[in-house]
């Protein structure tokens, strides 16, 4: 079954499959262990907690003034010659970009890495209009070649090892089979190089959009981002409305946090600041630059003070690298564009809880994600809130609220709550459980699949304490 | 922002909140915790009406039901004594979530007062009692699993290990990925049984790889999970609540 058909509703089935795939588990475990160690090392000489406070403050400030900043961003961009488009939905985003391409008679598009473009399924929409989009980020290039989706927001092909990639490239492009990652990289680069020259349009994402100056910042390591945004005659940047920051001085701390949290790098090889189309005297640059700002459910999240915190995200991926669930089941298992902890708190807003209700429960609430998040998103708290909505006990404005409610379960919690407020009855309950201790069935699935059943003690702590105090 | 907790001097009396898991499954651990406190010349008050902190309902999304349970517990601790909880997850619930649950409610002050007086057992022994343990037990290699709530909600990664290090015949082993969750997570272990099972298998394998003979933890949920898997596999490692382990070796 292709990972493209995976759905969040089938998380249980998909996770069971992933867990029984030793290769997948080995690939993720190894990669995530490496990333965690590198992250820690890169923060070595920094006061990481102070930096996280700063990052959180910058993102919160931007979100507090989001409507104003977006207007300011639009004005600043226009001043720079960047045309701004607003897309309320994924459909809108697809339509705007397709039309921009058609207006230039574009046949082929070269793409830099953009998770928002994945979110709105841009490639498929362009294909419908007869426009071919080629991914130029190496990971994305591989994923596209395999007809898959990214399994990680920073490293899209992290689920594949060198041998997998070698076989794939051999089959699809005829490159020599090799275990040398360097050689494969060179081969891919050579294949891509021409395509930058011939592409009619370049499409990229944005890491930070600066309202003050109308600058679009793009963080990358491969140089494909720079080529995508400078070689083709048209550059279209696509991003979510939350990516705006107020001032230029907000960028360095976020950049420092992003590269370290993501892959333990002090700086990336490329940091692009795009401030408009070619102005005549410059060596290169596109004739047109467009910015497509995508809402797709974000402004609804923004209405809710707690859910709005999700929008602080700078998409570093650290939460997934540190998640004990993600590291075992990998990214495809989630069946959503954004996997891991950020996916669990974001996707219910984008898709509704009807289909995503199994995601917020797929967490032991261990808190590893919240501990590393560079902008201090309280991920566990938001997971609990979403569970609250999913079982129909919340009061938020989220689609599919109550879809996970099971009448028996709700009754059970009500009974539990009543007992816990009536200590006499609670004590009778404890006694009954302890009196029937030998009646606990030997097998209580799924617990006893690999653990012994928990056996109640003969008498409770309260009884034992009373007894000890009497004697 | 992280805050620094200031610790009070050793009190004359403390409240003991035994937790429902200890009450039903591990009463011995509760008794041993009380013994450890009493040995420090502290009178231990055990409020009769205590039941459960409400965390299971809270994390399952039943917030209103959890609030009702929590409200009941708030009434148990009228006098200003510290409240000792032999579990990081119940302690985390009471210290971190009670104030948030009653934010803007009539019980806000009461919730804050309880939260400020909550101490996890090992935290209290180390930072308030400044205990000095004498080890009477044999040489042993021990692994400690600090629960995620103790580690991350309460910021107590070091207090359990600090106590174990006082035991002169105990070697505290280093396990791979010590800070990783054991896979319990309450209803998570049922709702996502397969993932939870994979996690506990890895945790146990890491403890065995460190050649531990014994596993101690300060949370009965983790204990039930980790020791439950060891017992299922009939492994040699024996699991125990840290209170029992400390009491057994130092009394
Ligand atoms: S939620 Fe935090 S840790 Fe996860 S991707 Fe976003 S910024 Fe990074």
C-alpha cells in the first residue's frame, strides 16, 4: 500500500504496521538519535532556556499583532515590488498559483522545499492544469521520485537509507547503484541542474516574512532554494499567514533557534533574504515575485487564545525528533502532512477532529516535545485540550468536536468522578476490587500482550496504615 | 519560564497523599514512604477522605469530572503542612494543573495553596529533610527510571538518583535514553497498546543492557508497566518503588 493512501483515521493500523517493520524502526531510531545528540551539542555554549524565552516572546508578539502585521507585510512587499495574494483555503492557494503559472504560459515549475505547498497539495493541483512541478530539495526529490509524501518536515526522505535511495535512483533515473551517499548526491544535482535553467517558474516556501521590511527569509543548506528563487523568470513564495515577524531584528534569534533545534547546525549553508524582483542593475533575479499567504484554517485557530499558540511554530521538527512515538512509527503513519507532535496539535484544526481524533491520544504526554520546542509551545497541554474537545466535553470552536465520544466511556468517567468525591463509596469500591483480586482475568488486552496483569493488594494502604497505628 | 523552587525548613508534620495506585496495588510502597518520613521525626497525617488526584480523567479529556475530583481533594489539607506525594504524576497534577483548573474559580486560592505545598517524596527527602541514608543492603546494580511527570512537570530528574547514590553498596547504572518515556501514559497504554508495548520493550532492554539487577522508580504507573514487562518475560530484573527500596536497605 502506498503511503500516499495513509490516513489519520487509520493511525492504529498504520502504527502497527510500522512497528513490525524493523528496517523502518532502525532508520528512524538511528536518525533521531543522531539529531538529538547534534541538537544538544549545538546549544552547548548558549543559554538555551533564555534563548527559548526570547524565541517564544518574538513569536507571541508577532501573533498578538497578526492582523496589523499582515497588512504591514503586504504594504512593505508591494513597496518592494512583490505582489501579495491571499488564499483562504487550499483550493484558493492552488487556484492562485495555477493562474499565475498559466498567465506566464508556464509548463514546468521547479520547487524549493515548502511544507505549506504539501499541505495544499500543490503539485497535484498543478498537474491537473498540465503543469509539471519538480522538487529540487534532495529529500523532496527522492520522495517525489518514489511517489511518496515527506515523512519528516525537515528531512522528507529520512525513512529511506542510502541503499533504498540508490535502488530508487537506479530504477528511475538509471544512475549507477552505489552505497556512496556523496556520489548519489552528485548524481541528483546533475539531474536537477538543467531543470533550474529551463523552469518557467520557481516556487519556494518562506521561513520568516518580515513585516517591517517586506523581506522573505529562506533557510536552506543545498543552494536549491537560492536557484529556485533567482534563476526562473518568476518566483512564487507560498507560506502560512503565521510566518510573519514584526521587525528584522526578530530574525536572528529565531534563525539561531531554528537551525540548532532542527539539525544541530550553528548556521545553514544558505540564508536567503528575498526583497523583490530583479531591479535592472543586479546580476540576476526573477522578473516577478509573488507571495501567496495561506490561511487554510489558521485564522480560526487564531480566535482561540490557547489554540493560537500552535501558530508560534517555526517548523523545526525538534518535537518529532524527540517524540518516543514518532521515533518508533515514523512520519507516514500519521497520515497527515505534518506528523509527530506538531501534527497532532495542528492537523485537527486543518482537517477537523472527525478524521484526526486518534492523533491527540497517540501520546503518553511524556512532555519531551514541549521540553525541546524552541518557542515553548505547550504541546502536552494542547493535546489534553484537543482530547477534551474530541470527547465532547470542551467548548472550543473546532470541527468534529465530540466525534470521539463513547457513551460508556463518558459514563465511566462520571462514575469515577462521583466515587472520588464520595470517599465512603470509593473505599467500598477499593475493598471490592481487593476482595476480588484473584478474579482479575489473566489476559486483559492489550495490557497483557507483553506485561503481567496488575494484581490488587489484599488490603489497602489506608487499612494497613490504620492497622500499623493501632499496634 | 522556569522558576526556582525555594524549599522550607523541615516541618513538624506533613500530610501524606497516598495516591490511588498505591492504595490499591502497592500499599507497601506507601507504608515505606511513611516510615521514611517518620524516621525524620516528622508526624505523618493521612487525611481519611483522600481518593484520587483526578489525573486519569483530566488526561482523558474529562476536564469537568477532573475538576470535581480535584475540588474534593482541596478540602483535605486545611492546616498549612506540606503535602507529600509518592508519585511524580499525581504530584505534577496537583502542583501544576490544580492552579490552572481553578483559575478564576472560587477555589483558586485553595488550589494555589495546595499546589505550593506539594512535594514529591524524593524531592522532600532530599531538599527539605536533607536525609542521610545508611546502606545495610548487599552490593547491587540498580537502574532508576524517573517518570516523565517527575522529570518534566516537576523538574525532578536528580532527586531519586541522589538518594540512591547515598547507598554505599549500590551502583547506579547508566541506561541508554534514560529520559525517554517507558510507554505507560495511563489510557495511552490501552488506546495505543502496540506503541506503548514497543516503548516498554525498549525501556526494559536498555535497563538489561546496563546490567541492572534492580529497577526502581518513583511512580507506580511506570512500575506497573516496566516491572509488568520484566515479569512477563520472566526477566531477572526486579522492580520496586523507590520508597520501598530505600526503606528496605536503610532500616
Ligand atoms: S512545535 Fe516547536 S518543536 Fe515542533 S516543529 Fe514547531 S517549533 Fe519545532
